[in-house]
C-alpha cells in the first residue's frame, strides 16, 4: 500500500529550526529533516520534534531522513531512506501502510528496485556538485537523472544535488517532477524569499510545459505525469 497524499514539487532539506521556519513562511510544502549519521537518535528526535509542529501549522509535510522510528515517534508518517538504510518494504512495515516513503535512487536499477518495494517518490542525484556530498563519486548529472526518470514509470522523481533557481528549467525538462534543495535556501540572504521563488519556478515551469502541449497526462519522457495522475485518483 502506498501513500495517498500528493507529493510536493519542492522539498527543502535542513537540520535547522530557523531555516525550516523561514522556508515554511516562504511556502515550502515539505521539509525534510536531515542530519549527519553521527547525530544521535535523541538529538534528531529533539530537532524534528521542534520542526514537525511548524510544518503542521502550515499544512506542510515533515519528512524524517533515514530513521523511520523517529518519524513514528513524532507521528509525521513520512520518511526518506537511502541505499544503506532500511529497505523500503521494511520501512513500510515500521511506518505503516499509508505513510509517505521516499527513496534515493542514483541508477535505473535502484529506481526499479525501490519502486517494486513500494516507494512513493524517488530522490535522484546528485545532479550538480554540492558541499554535502563527495563530488567524485556522487555526481550523476542530467544524463543520470534522465536515466532514472526513464525507469521510474508512474512514480515522481525529485532531483537533488547543488540545485539552484537557475537549474529548475533543465531538471524539469529532463523529466523530474520536482526538486530538493539545501544550500539554495540555507545560504540565501533571505531564505523565505528564496523558497517562494523556487516554489513559483517549479510550479510555473510545469504549467508552461503543460500549456505548450508537451505534457498531456505524461511527463517529458513519456511516463505518466504524477500531477495529472493525482487528479485522476
């Protein structure tokens, strides 16, 4: 059983209550709470327990990265898992049938695997170099993104990795459903305004593509468009 809630097009990833608050004030529909592996469960719980109510106040989704038991404890019912975390099917057991589960996928093979296990959306990257991942081993570029999108039939793909406002047209043209950002909001002079601009760009760009007739129930790669899929459910 997969989640029934719509997948937002903009995901703001942070380990800061202040950045989360600013992003939410700028309209962020989803905050992913992500910390280093060395951070204890207790510290993550304390952090996420401050961010989750802020999300609830704004009607936004609070996703806990890597650790589904923290999401269960906070009753956020949303988690994102990587290749070294619990498998998606096991995460579903922990989180419950209707919980929202995202999974990282850098290759078509990984994409097909996690989709078969029940992932609700894929996080794909890193598309560009970033300060949070090792550049030499992790950058897949737009070509890698296109390959994953091609394997992710009917499942939204969220591009991540050093993305900025200027990257929105190219990643959406590559077939991504939306984007996840860290530095584009965290390092902005005005994180709230940066969030608003990113959200407007993601929404406007998809609308423009659809108006041009390049999406009619399909995304730019020919896969079912999750935006229109959601309206048919």
